[in-house]
């Protein structure tokens, strides 16, 4: 959560009547700090709303009261993330134990096959060099034998088989490799074919238990995912409620501080209003847009348009005028530094440089600047508030 803003200290510091620009700078920064906090909270609330809007695409629409009630119920019955992790660990341990039991049962089948009188050619890896089988690795991509299978079944370093179907696949590979490399009329081919048939017959007896275990794992995984989804929704619901409360509190504090500024501070003078209008006309297009958005935010009747733009300074609230005053002041100061840098670069490089004030702007921005300049001229006869 964000750091709390101590508004009480702000009230204490600004309880006295202030009138100078330096004092107003302090108040302005306090208001801007709260405004930034509100913007940050707004963004986080939007993220939560986006989460729920994506969820609602696959769900029937409900009223706000119903949704709120469902969120509270979800929080009440949703398992915690810690409990979900503990359940997942226990579930994985139990599943691994059941799979080990299936592997032991498979080991009984494997012993029956390896004890057969025709199993001896398949007990150890093929002696490729000793038998002079120069083309063996060209025909067989992955050699396999029963000693390799046994070693992997007994491995304790985590490299062993994780599922009984993996052992089954390697047993089949032992026989299919032999049948692939040796001619059908050879003894090895016939022995492999016979043992493979016996193995498949015994495997079919164990297969129902394997399928049952796989189905159980799928059901447990589906339940775990459902619980995780429920926990996430509950966490988002709590976050949304907390953010909403915090946003309302900060927004209320911000409005209170703005009202205090208006009541305690002097009003903007006629000369300051005139300077605001002139300053707005000198802003760069991007800064002008920010200033107009600032006005639109506090005046619902003001609409940003590309033409016939009129900005009535008299219609603005005192807080808006103060914010515009400081914004214009800061923006023009930055522009001044930019222009100075351009002049320095021009002197250093000894070649013409385009001044910032001469940068091309769009017709829309130019229209806005002209309109603001005209508005400033029209205010020459305004009376002070």
C-alpha cells in the first residue's frame, strides 16, 4: 500500500493566511503530491476493474449489490494462498506415493519378462563394437536394455522415472529396437516379438489402475486450479475495496486542502489573470494541452475542441487559477532553459540551430494558442475580484 499522506501537518503549516508566491509554492506542492497519490490509486483501481471486467465476459451480468455480496462471500470461503500451497505439497506427496506403488506393481511384471528364457539378449546394452555392428547407430536412434531400465527405476537422485508409462515405453523400445535392426527370420527378432506380446498382455492387467490414478490426478489438479482462482478473486476483491476506501479518503483530503487554499489565500489579481492568459499563449503544444486538460478536469462545461476554442478565465475557480499560474510559470522556465541550451549548442557548433519557439506545430495546437492569445487581449478591461 502507498505511504499515507499526513494532511494534518499540511493543515497546520497552512493554517495562517498566505499571500506570497513562495508560500503558495508550498501549498501548490502539497496539492500536487496529493493529486499524484490520487492518480496512482486511480491506476491501481483500474487494474482491479480490468481484472473483473475480463472475468465478467464469461459470466452473466449482475447488479452491483449482488456483485459486492458475492465478493464478500468469496472472501469468506476462499482458501488462503498459504493453505493452498500446503495442500498442493500434501497432494503432490500423496500422488507420488501412489505412483511409486504402481511402479512396484510394474516391477513385478518386469521381473516375469526378464526371467523368461528368451530374455537374455536384451538384458545388457548391445555390444556394437564387439559384434561389429557398424550400422547399428544409423538404424537405432535410442538404444535401450533392461539393465538401463532397472538402474533408472532405482535412481535416487531425481533422474529416475516419474510415471509408470515412462517405464512401459522403454520396455517396448527394447523389443521394437531388436525387431527393427534384426531380420524377421532371425532368432532375436522372433524372441523380441514373443516377449513383447507377453508384456502387452500383462500391461493390460495393470492399465486400469494407471488410468484411474491419472483421472484422479486430473480431478485434483482441476480442484486446485479452481481454489487458486477463487483465492485470486478474493484477493482482488479485498484489494479493490481497500483501494476504493483509500482513494476516497485521499480524494476527500485533497478537496479539503483545496478548499482551505481558496479560503485562506488571496484571490488572483487582474494582472495575474492577464499574465496567465499571455503565458498560456506562449506554451509549447504539449504543455498547452496539459494546461487545457487541467481546466477541463475542474470544469465539466469546458470541452477541448480543435477549433473555436474559448477559454474564459473569469469562469475558473480560484484553485484552478492558482494551479494554472504555477504550471505556466514552471513550463515557461523550462522552455527558457531549453532555448538557452539551443543557443549554446549553436555557438559551439557554429551552425544554425532551430529555436524551440520556431518548432513546427500542428494546426490544431496553433489554433489553440491563437485563441488563448486573443482571449488574453479581451481580458484587458476585466475588473479585479
